[in-house]
């Protein structure tokens, strides 16, 4: 089977036998072909042998419930350029005790399951799962092709308590959605590091940038990617609107309780926050009852529902007229959270209207979908020991990195 599926020129599989330790293990003896000179692991040149090292075992993909090991007596070579060093082995790299095929096999499972679960399933250690992921990510980053990039999305996720964030940059073009870069913390210096990594030539080819309306982020995009159309994240605009509405509801509920009046807003949170089409029958009835009351929460709810009509416009000009009219109406309600939303919309009017220029060509909803996958990667492993390991895990799962090609796919 190995001669047919995992053959290496210059090496011969001589015999396979059951090995008493560890139990249920097959040991395959490997030797170099007679008359063939070994390769230097440093420069790759053929060199004459110097001496032999003690026998060493390399773990291979388990078959039929048996662990499989390659046993090989490695040469040392006398290289004119590199001096005396170990020979190059095509099935393993460096000082790894696992074959490349086995590391790629474990890394593939680590993309689907948590690292601890993979270690339990294949009777190995968590460290022996971490090393293949590290190896496959390093190979992918060294061989991936970045450009051309036309659209990127920027967001952050919390990876630990205490407001510790990672800045994530995705490529969100049609036919190519992947994680491009991970930066520690949510700072201007961190975000500038992405454009430095990308280079001026690739930055000049970016046409669309989707991000939240954070002032430092807007400034960096304007400075480093001025030719791109900057599109605000619609999700964050709607989320801020819902937060403002919930603040109004909670404040009014507390005020009614202090005055000793009937709890009109009790169990009404999701009635006014959810979309009308997603309401249950009971919630619809509760909402109809609330709309008959002259409450600040009801006025804020009507302003929120009125704002949702903005996203139905096709023309940026007509969308701008609607936005201006809404920003004039909202302050007249004398509801401070809604007045704050109106000031935000006026401040970022140009960015909001950019959303209509890119409508149909780019969707910032892709960013939220990829963020959910990133959070799922963290949840299934119950967190990671450091942000560096988390960065590696996210690139492994979401980066769509190239992998070494095997002579045969092992199933």
C-alpha cells in the first residue's frame, strides 16, 4: 500500500511488523536505496555520507485501528556549503517526530473538531495536534497568494475578559471569502499593521472597505486606502438603534415604577426590539396594546421602524433625502438616545450613503457570518491559552490557506 500511495524516490520500504510497544502498532522499516546519495537538509545538494545517527521512528497515519511508525536510520552528510548536518527526509521536516502526511491528517481534523477532541480521538497529546496546525499554517502563509484584493471587511472580536480584542480583516469578494489578517488589540497602530503587511500596491487595488463607524478606523482607511469606497456596517447601525430604543424602554419602566404607576412596559423588551415579521402571536398582541399608549418608548419604536425604510431605497440621492428628513424629525421627539442616533447619522452621512453605491456588489453581512465562525472556533475549544495561538487557529479555519500536496489522499 505504501509503495503504491506514498512512495519516495531514493527510499525503500523493506518490511512491516507488529511492534509490542506501544500496543497495536505497526512498524515499517525504511532504508535508502543502494547507490543513491543523500540530500543535504540545508541547501538540498546531493552530498556524500558522513556517518549514521541512531534509529528514529516517525508516526504515520493510523490504519485499521493500528498506530503506524516509520523506522529509519538517518544519515549525516558532509556538505561543502553547510558542513556536517542531517540528511533531508521527504516524509518529515526538521525535528518533527510525525510524518508530513500524519501532520496534515491531524490538521484536517483540527479544523473540524477541537484540538483536545482530536487528541483524544487519535490517542495522542494536545501538543501533537498543535504542532501540525502550526506547521500547516506556516506553510500556508508562506505559499498563499494575497492579491488582487477588491473588497475587505474589518471587525473585532473579544477573546478574553477585560476588553481584550482581536482585530480581524477579511476578504469579502464574490467567490472568495477568507480571513486575511489578525491583529492583537483594537488600536490604530494595530490596524495600520494590516496595510503595512499588505503593501502599497495591493492597497491601491482595494475598491470597497466595510467597517464599523469607529473614528480612528475611518481615519486609517482614509489615509491608507483613500481610493476605496468606505461602507459602514449596517449591522452596527441597527444595533446602535436597538440599544438606544432599549435604553428608552428601561428608563421609562424605572420611571413608572418610581411613580407607582402600572407596569405598562413589563415583558415588552422583545416586542419592540424584534422585527415585526419575527414576532410571535402573543408578542404581536402585546405590541398592539402598547401602541395605544402615549409612551416615550412607543415614539422611539416608531422612529426606529421609520428608519428601517432607509435600506429599501435604490438611489443614493433619494436615500440621502430620507436620511436628512429622519435626522430632522428624531430630535423633535425630545428623546435623548434617539437624538444621539440622529447626530451620529448626520456625522457619518457620506459613509451611510456609500452603502447604496455598493448595494448589490458587496455585502457587509459576510463579515458578521465570518465573525460567527470565528466565535464558534473559540467556543468549541473553550478558549485558547494566548492570542497568538488563537490567531493561528483562526487562520487555519478561516484563512483558506494552501496545503502541501500529498501523493495520495488517505481516508
